[in-house]
C-alpha cells in the first residue's frame, strides 16, 4: 500500500533570500537531525546569468531501526539523492528527493517547495509532498513501513524548528537582510533590479494571516469552487483546528483536496471534515466513506437549511425540557437536558418520531454554530460541546417501547452524522432504573463516545470531582443548587387530548423524507411509474438518483417527438372500476408503437432491492423524455404495455407485487454541467444509507452516455 503525505503551507515571516541562507547551513550535515549523517555534492550547474542553480547531493541517513532488521537488510546507512533547483529570479526553490538504496524494493519520493507568500513578498511559504511504496522488504514490509513513517514524521516536525535555529544564528552574526538577486550588468544598459511577480500558489482565505484579510478564518464560507492546489496554512490549523501531528495534517489536507475534486456541491468546513477523520482514527479511506455517507444524507434532507427553515411547534417549546446554557470550564457550549422531567411518551404520541428527530438535529446544528463562535471568543479551537443530562424523575414510564425506539433511532442518526461533537456527557441523579435504560442504548453508542460519559448517582455531583470540576459554580443552574437562573422548560405531562391517532402518526412517520427534494413512488405489477420530462435544448443533461427500498425494478428511458396526451382520470372506467387510486397513470399512450412513435434511448437497467442508483443522460434531440420504473418479474412485461385489470387487482391485493422507490431528477443545461457523467450502467453507490447493507462502494463505476 502506498503511503502519501501532504503538508500544510508553513509560513516564515522572513524574506526568501534570508530563508535560503538559513537552509544552506543545513549542509553538509545538521546536528539537529541526528539521522542525517552526511551529504556530498556530486553535480552542480548554473545558468549563464546566474539566476538558476541546480545542485545534486547524495545524502547519508542512519535510520533508527532494530539492529536485527539492519543485519537482515545488510546495510547500516541508507542513501538518498536530492536535487535542488534554486531560481533566484522567480525566488523559488524546488527540492526533489528519491531513494538510491533498495530502489527496487522500496520507492520513496519527496518534493518540497519554497516560494514567496502571494500576499506579502517579504514572507516565504514552504510545503511538501511525499510518498512511500513498500513493494518488498525481506518479509518485514509492515515493520519497515512503520519505521519509515515514524522517522519521516519526526523529521517533518523538526523542519521549521531547524530553519528558525539557523535564522537565529544568522541574526547573532549580524545578518538580518540579504539583497535580492539582480541580473548581471550589461555594458551600455542601465542596471535593473528585478522584482518578479510571485509564482507561489494562492493560499485560501482560511489560511490568510491577520492583517492580510479582514475576514475571520474561523467561519470561512463553504468553498463552492475549489482547486486541488489549495492548501491549508499551518498556523491556521493550529489556531482554529488544534495541534495535529504532521500525518494528521496530511490526512486533513488530502481529504479536503479529494472533496474539492470529486464532491459536487458545498465543501464542508475544515472543522467538520476533521471530526470525521478523528472518528475513524485518521484512516483516510474509512473517513472519506463515512463523510460521503453523511454528505449524501445532509443533501437528501436539506439539513444545511434546517436552522433557517424549521419552526418548532409550540407544544415542543412547552414540553421539551432541554436548552443551551452558557459554557463549561473548557469553553465548550453547554447543553442541559432534564430527561427525567420529560414526558417522552406524550411527546412521541402528540408530535411523532420525526418531529423529535428534527428537534435533535436542530440542536446539533446549533451546537456546531456555537462551537465556531466560542472558537473566536476564547481564541483556541473548540470543536465539541458538553451535555448535562439530569435524570431526576426518571422511572419506568420512560422505558415505553415506542419512546425507546425513537431514542435509539435518534442516537443512530446522530452517531452517523455528528461524530466527535460530544466532548463530555455528565449524567446526574441517576436512579435505579437507569442501568436498564443504559443496557438498551449503550450498544448503539460508539466506544470512544462512551468513554466521555460521567455518571453521578444521588447527590454525588455536589462533592469533590463533581460538577464544579467541569462547570463554573456561578453558572450552575438553580435546579441543581446553583444561583444561575435557566430558561429551560420544566416540562410536565403532555395532555392526552393532544395525542394523535396511530393513523395520523403513521401518515407523518416519514416526514423527513417527504419534505426533502426526493419523492417516493410505488410500482405495481403491470402498472409502471412514469415521469415525463420536456427538453427544449439539445445536449441538455437529465440526471437521476434513486433508491430501491422494496422489490426489484427495471429502469428505462424513452424519447418521443410527440407530446403524450394527459392521462385519463378513469383509465379503468370501461370496466366499471371507479376507485383505484394506487394505480399509476401512464404517460406512454396505449396506441403508440415502440420504434415508431417513441424510442428507447438507454439500455434497460435491472435494479435490485436496497440499491442506490445515480446516472445521467446527455440528450441529442429536443422533445419529450420518459423515465420509467416497472415491476421486475421473470416474464418481463412489454415496455409499452398498459395495466390490465387482473394485474392491477392482483397488485392491490398482494404486497409482493408492489415495489417502492425514492427518486430525485434534475435537468441541467449543457453549459452548466460539471464533472463526469454516469450512465444507467453505472453507479450502484455504497454511499447511500439504504444500500449500505447490500452494496459496497467498490461496486461503483461510471461511464457517460449520449442518446443515439
């Protein structure tokens, strides 16, 4: 497996020429890097005007490896070739390194660049990339790879320290300024000092330094358009994201670059990306899949707009016993939930599970916003919040099965989409029934999250090691013995007169789905579901995204120059059947002939239950396009067949003759389309929560299709 590294941009607040003088002092060997034994120049060349100097060195490295491994490898030292290209005119230094020892077994590549800061020509930027491909190493590939990565990470960490050491050494010698390179004086011409434009890449706004950009990098706008060359600044990472190891910084930058290159839509903020990396112990592949699943979910349910669009029902405001309350000693936002005073059964019966889920999502979205605000206020990274749960009053009524089911689903959704947002959970006044509740919910909670739980029984929270260790005494709420008044509702029993019937709750059970941009449809045996799309401009792009939640379906796309007639309201009236609302109206007229009145423009695609399918179609002609989903059975129905009475009646009586899909379609103008096109043959995506159990991301493949 190839190990890769990408550094953030490190900024030295010194001119390029002074940094080069400090860098030159690292050779032939550097006492600050004990493993760097020696180096010698074996090739050096300079351009005629002296602007470009190319130096090649052979470097000797003493890797800190077990003696046994060195004896097996048969070497004491490793040799690397370093090529430095110094361009004094452009004020750049490019460093390229590869290994000479074991080059047939191990491939090491490193590239470093010193450039001028794009917004301050008296500052210098540094960044580096590296890769390690351990093909074979005497059967010790895994051990050698770990040693190499550990050694490399250690050297990276010392990089800036070494340059600053030699800068201080130069300052002690009285060298604080080195003039820029100027071309040789040519007889008969005036001597001109070159001030070339910087060739450094632009550092994004969230990496800008104070005084260079008035916008606060704690709240950078989501990057709608990103470049793979964008890098994060090391000082920005430390100030707003926290102290990360070099390899953790690399994972963050590489995942961010991957999103900019592959994710269509808003790029999540760096703090959000970092949470998913932490939740997967900085395993880049696992974090990427985890994050993509969440981004799909957020887009599907329009979660980005939840705080601005959702209005909490008055009943929820009166009886939901939770709210934000100042912050803890670490500056984390503090959320208090008086669960023991909450009538969970009443809330579920009166509001439904989806309303409670939406409430919890809004709390988490507000928590993310408060973390950003506190990061600015306290001047240090704050990425999570503290939750205080008061269980006084908890009893067996809280173990009502539908209420526990709602709680389990909410925990599952939060765990999947808000990882590493809970810094600490303080559980107070836990009664005897608590172990029963904990047994039910703990299996769904991530192990790392469970470690953040602190449970206090009775009044233990008032003694040493209690609340005052985590929350300032002056902001302890009054109902916990403090002097600070809180506006958290006291709750109480929801009046039964406000309860909804089971039918009403069932009809609203999937409100999060029906309120989203996705629509649901049922497909019956003999009664396909058809969607008509009118295209006025050739080369437009029809895109689709659908999940098959029940049964197997066949998906087709047809084209017709004729406008289909509006479907008749009483398709089966001639048979005396007047009320079959579940039957889908047909777009394709029964008198049409395939190949004459309309044509198939995509090969039929069979989609299995649990699959998530995405694709696109570039239209060659204007006209009418029909997307059709039909029931899949062994003797497949003709694409143009209309529902027969027997089939329709059977479909209404036998549940196995019914399929369900959730779909989203969009038409893009040709000049607006971005990215690669995925066809019908493509894209069984593992990113969908629906397909996670049946489809892996390795199944995903893509190709583009143009209608013929």
